């Protein structure tokens, strides 16, 4: 799924393997992100990675994880997050660093 240059866009999804990487920007709709996280967790039954660069994107990423946790809690699934840094070279900054929020699933 590619993102469009407008507000309220969906997260960019990378990879269809064991872990989905959801790339978030400052314009990402946190409710769409939450749906993508919940879908990835339900498909994989294990985890997904939410990745962002910048403060605005970080705000949307955190809100998306919180909303996803609330959505999944109704089914007995709870999320925890392990934050970490990763290198994410960009055209204008080859030394850019992104934050990855690795979501882990806990079932009750």
C-alpha cells in the first residue's frame, strides 16, 4: 500500500513475511494505522513493527499503537512495545536513523 501526499493517509506497509513493517509519517491517520496494526497482529498472530522518523510521525505512531491496543483488548489480546533505533538511509540523509516500535502480543 503506498501513501499519498495528503493528510489522513494510511501507513506504508513493507514486507509480507513473518513481521509487517508499517512506516508512519506525520500525516498518517492514527486510526488507519491502528487498523493496520490490528490486522497485522491477527494475520501473523505474533507481532509487527511500526517505524517512523521525526516527532510528528512519532506522535501518530504512539497514538496508533494505543488505539490498536484498545481495539485488540476486546478480544483478549494486549500489545507491548519494545522501542529501538535502526539505520534508515534516505536520499537527502544517508545517515538517518528511524525509531522502530516492535509490538509484541500477549493473549489472555
